[in-house]
């Protein structure tokens, strides 16, 4: 069967990465991401600086994505953009640009829920990559979210468990900050943990009902523990950095997987995916994989480039919406708070 090519331009600008991607029938032709280095200086994302950087980056990033895809912008069938959730100023840059470009090219505009993008990144067509069948569960873990989502169809998603306070990415980043590591600290904890003993130190795990999570207590526990140790030995962090990181990471893994196992048991679903920036974590990836043997799960682990924010995941949602004829209204607006279940 000869399928007519459908070219979708995806635009992502919800937080601190400006990204544009072109997909043809769900396959990636380009996926350009411009990271904003400026935030490292401040130990976290500064919203005002993020939106200014998006304004500078958006034109060259989109141009590069179209050039790398080796198409003309007139070939595009639709433009998909992140409507939310995210930082309002950042979202506005992508939303305004996507609106103007769709008007200029006279092609449909498709609004995309960023969280659905993280989940549906598993449907980007790639060699050797298996798509999860419906229904499946997805542990969506990022700097802003920690959720167990039940996915029944492309746009039917239900949160069955989520954090009551901090997101798991925040737990990684705040713990790293306590240890004097720069932002974002998650990847650095991962790096040091590889060389440390995960049983060296014990941190208390929270007790949360049902499938809920909590990470703010862990952060406080780590802070008090480090303050106490440093009082006794000012070199405590330097001397034990790998072991501290390994122990923190182990605790976070235990918290996540206790709930994920309970969710699988409760729903009877054994197809389990992970998504979001924190799904780049090596221990989370290997632990999930190990459950294929021990629990009989079929697991779906995204390629590294699809874990952190990127426009290919926005374009894939756009592609499925395009096939269904679901387009944005002309008066569509950026929405800072948007649940994964909302269109
Ligand atoms: O999805 P994402 O790029 O942005 C949000 O939508 O939040 O996630 C960013 C988060 C940060 O907290 C970062 O520290 C964390 O993902 N992260 C990691 C790793 N790589 C990124 N956390 C732990 N281990 C990693 N390897
Ligand atoms: Zn994200």
C-alpha cells in the first residue's frame, strides 16, 4: 500500500529547551533541540530568562529542523505545538509562533498536551522499537511530574497515581544541590551512583496511601542527615559522594517501583513504559528491564533523546491527531496547567 506522506512540524517550548522536529508518517526526519545553558548559573530554571531565550532560538531552531528534514516548508501538512502544561512565558513563544506560521502557510494547527507527548514518544516509528499495545501503564517522571498513567487509547489517559508534593526530578535536583552539585543534578547523581554502594546509607521512605508518591520528606531527610554528618566531619560529602548518591538513587528507585508494582497488580496490566526526563536514569532503566524476567512484564524504555523535552514527541501526538482530524481552534491559548487526561 502506498501511503501519502504526511509531514508534521512539531514545536516544543514548555520549559527551558527550544525544540523543533519534522516527522513523515510518524518517522523522524529531524529533531533539533537548543538547550538553555543560562539557568545553570542560577541553580534552576528562571522563567523570564527562559522565555527570552525561546524568542532568540525559535526561528533558527525551526529553520534548522526544516533544512535537516530536507523538505520545503510548503510540504508541511500541519503544525503541532505544545499548548501546556509548562511555564506561561515559554509556552506563549511557541504558541504565537505556531499560530502565525500555520496562518502564513494556510495549514492546520494542532495543539498538544506536553504530558501526552512524553507518553506517546513510544509511538515514534523507529527500527527495532516496539510500540506498546493498549492498555499499558506509563510511569511519567520529569522535573515537574511523577505520575502513573493508564493509557487506553492515543488520547484516553487516566492518572491512577501521582505525587502529593515534589516531582521525582525535583527530588534528584534538590538532593544534588544539597551535595553542592550544579543544576540539573539528576544526571550527576546517576553518574556518581554508578561508583557507589547503594546500601551505604539509609533514608526513610514516605508512607503514602494507594498509588500516591511523596518526595519532599526525602529531601528534608537528606538535608538533615548531611548537615549532621558535615558537623562531625567537614569533608563528609567529598569522602562519601559516590555512596551518598548511590543510596539516594536506590531510595528513589524503591519508592517508584513499589508503587509501579502495586499499579500493575491492581490493574492487571503487564505492559509497562517509562517516560520523561528522569527515565534517562540508568538504574531506573535497568531495574524496569529486570522485571521482564522476574515479574513477566513487557517493558518499553525510550531512547535517550526522547526522554528529556523534545519536539519529536510533540509532532507524533500531532500526527495521530492529524489522522483523526483533531485540530486546534483559532482562539486556542497557551495553558500553564493541563492534566494528562485533557486534550
Ligand atoms: O522531562 P524533562 O526534560 O523536563 C521537564 O518536563 O521537567 O525532565 C528534566 C528532569 C530534571 O529534573 C533532571 O535532573 C532529570 O530530568 N534527569 C535525570 C537524569 N537525566 C535527567 N534524573 C536522574 N537521572 C538522570 N540520568
Ligand atoms: Zn517534559
